[in-house]
C-alpha cells in the first residue's frame, strides 16, 4: 500500500463531490442538465512486465459527462417562455457574433423587438411569410414589429356565405314598390389603401320567381337611380344558386341570311351551368371562316338561334344575340361578300352572359373589390346574412404574440389581425456529449460534437415546443443526496488508507 493510491482516491472523490454539489446548486436552473463524474483506474507501465499481479496506482476522473435527459415541463403562462419537449437546442447568436445552443427558453424582447435570452443573446430562426410558410432555410435573428406595427391593407375581395334569401318574398313591382330594398340588405366595412373605413352595402330585390337583382351603395333603400345593380342571381328549383357561365366555342354550318339557323355545338357542357339550365341571352363575338371559303353578308341581329346538342339532339333556344360582322374574308378585306353558302364550315366564339356570382365594384376610386356571392341560397325562411367577410384591415400595433408547437411566432395586433414573423429553429448534434458548456445554460459545438443540423420543431427527430412553459433542471435531488453520502464515505475510506500507510511507515521508522 502506498500514499499514491489513497491520494488519487481523495482527488477523485473530491471531484465527484464537486460534480454533485454543482448539480444540487442548479436544481432550479431552467434547462440545466446534470453531470456525472466517471472514473478510470490507473496502472503503471513497465518494460517486459506480463501484468500478472500488477497493482494499480490509483484512480482518476476520466470525464464529467452531462446527462441530456428530458426535464419536467413547468407551466408559467408567459408567452415568451418556451420549453423543448424532445431532442434539440435553441440556436443563439451571442453578442460577439458567435453561435451557442441552449435548452433554456426564458426569452425576452429587447428595445428593438429582437427575441433574446437573459444574457442578451439573440434567438435564431427561419423567416416566414405572414401565413407562416418558411421562405428561407438561412437562420436569422427573430424580430417582432414592436415599434412599426403593420400597415393598412386595402380591401380587394368580399365573400358572402351562409346567406339565405326568402323564396316566399313578394316579387317587386316597379310601379308600386311593395318592399324596400333595405328589407333584404346588409352592409360591411371595408378599407382603402390608407386604412380609412369605407362601408359597402348589399341589397337584394326579387324580380321574378327564383330570380333576384343585386344592388350596392343604396342611399335610402328605395328603388332609384342612385343604386348600382351588380346583376342577377338565378336559383335552381332546389334553392341552390346557378353556377357561373363561361366562354365557350361552337362550330357548325354557316347560317344563311334569315331569322334563324341550326348550329351544332361541340362542347355543350360549357354552354350551360352543369344542371341543365341555360341562358336567356347569348352574344356572338366573331364569326371566322376558313381560307378559301366564300362568306355571306350576315345581318347584325337574328331573332333567335337554335343551338342543338350533338349528343342528344335536344334543341335549346337562345334569343337576343348579336353578331360582329367585322369578319375577314379570304381576300383579307373586312366585311362580307355577296356569295352565299349555307353549308360552309365556320367557328363561332360564344360568350354567355356574365353571372353576378363573382363581380366587382369600385372603392372610392382606389381600386375594385371582387364580391363572391356564390354562398347564397334561397329557401322558404326569413332573410339571413350569416357571414360577410372581407380581406382588408386598418393599421395596427402589436399587442401580443404566441409561439406555436412548430415554432411559428405569431404576433397579434390592435386591429384584430395576426401575422407570422418567423419560426424558431432547433439544432441537433450527432454527439451531444461532445458539446462544451460555457455557462448561462449554453453550450458550444466542438469537433467531438460535430456540426449542428438545423430544422423546425417537430421535423425529423427534433422535439416540439411548448409555449408558456419551461423545462426544469434534470437534477434528481434525492438521488444527488444519496450520491453525496456515497462520495463522502469513499473520501473517508481513501483518507483512512493514507492514515494506515502513515502508521505502517511510522512503525518501520521506530524499528531498531
């Protein structure tokens, strides 16, 4: 027995007590990971020794490893407190520009709106658009609009949904109006480019069974010239709104000069609304003849045009259409010739009358607003305006924020709007034990840890975030107290070996 073994044991036990004491001291430190002293025995090397019967020369602390186990999640109800549930570290940019990593999510906002830690390190993340979609994979400091807020957004679209018109309403009579326009009307506040409120009123007037006129911007609710008619709403027998018409193309025989002619329609489905309903008016924009075909001089208006379905030969009559006679003949001249041919091939571009399901109105000279009326139905019930929404808003200041489980930071504004301003990034390492602690709950990468792999929370093997909560220290206080008693016994035992060795040496010195 020598002094060296006992002395090394004292040193190792002392370091073990240091580790235990550090763990106990940080039992309440957010995001702290407990350490563990790991020991290794020591042997002296000698030339030609077989090793049999070799006695070690003591012990040493091989390393102090950190235990990256999940800490408990404590609820704080502070929006800027964020806990990681699972793998990963917050990415930080220190004040000197270097990068560090932490599990402590006690974040704050600095005077410039940056999300920072208690030591002033900026929290890094990915930029996003206002809807929360990531726009880049390059990390940048997360900054909130604490000073400038958000600018006004001009209204560009109004959507009417869950609207019900009364099918039992009296048909309006122009000579003796029985119902004020205001009886079936509603209004919505819109915004111009400066955020000024612009009220828009919508009124509905029944003009025939299953047919309603749509008006906007009425001053007094009575039928008059001051109202702007948007169009007609026509309903099917089941109360659903007819679908919008679309532009289509028809081809067939060249009509002879006269009141009507037959044309075969190749793409019939585009000439009706898909439910068998058809238009009461049709406009023929142009008639084009193939080269080398003589054309007839066509009248500007026909009394009727019979479009025949090529599939089932069902004749559907359309009235009040017009023809553009400014066609180009084979010689390149504008206009028709005197030669008539009733069997010549032709192509007719057909534009059906517009449907007011989606229409536009002006907004104080600043632009047009699209109004979607496709969510309106007609039933035997009182008029209801269930939902009328628009996409504009006035300017607003930030009044709060929320961090989602996927790291998206959403700011709330005084105008009721919410917008995303980034996504917190998480970093992971192949060997987290290789990270080097620097204090303040921060680690830096080393060659042993490998380079960080960045991603958003819940992506891959990265954990999710919990806003309004913090991850507690992973220290088990009861376990540490037991370890401390064990280390104390070990220290005392090593001290006893030194005392015994001293007594043996004293005995040898006293021999005569």
